[in-house]
C-alpha cells in the first residue's frame, strides 16, 4: 500500500519544546502530534510513498535506526494521520 498527502490539505507547522502543532487550512482543524507523526507527515510532498520508502526516509531524516520499534511507531503514525484526514491511500 502507498499513501499520499491529502490534496485538500494546506498545512502550517509550529514546534514548541518538541511538541508539534499542525493547522490544516483545508479542513480548518488544528492537531497536536508527536515527533514521529510529524516526521512521518513531513516526508510527503508531491510523491506517494510505500511503507518501506516512508520508513527509510523517516529513519534517515530523524537519524534513527530502522527496526521493529521504529516500524511500529511509523505504522501508528500513518494510522493516526489517515484518521485525521491528512494522508490517504494513493492509487496504484
């Protein structure tokens, strides 16, 4: 499965003391997200990403080791971000 940024989203970011606040102008909603969710969402631009591509990008960007703990955290982040309407499944 691949995901992409919801094209209706218009994201504005702020970080205070390792807490991320995200305003989605497209929906008018504000979200408080953790650093892994923020790092996950930041990997999406115009491209769609598979889970492995996403995991590799998050690990590199955040200087983390790819392993089961990071994979689980990124998986949970994707679920959260899909639930918030910020990510969506990309057509194959």
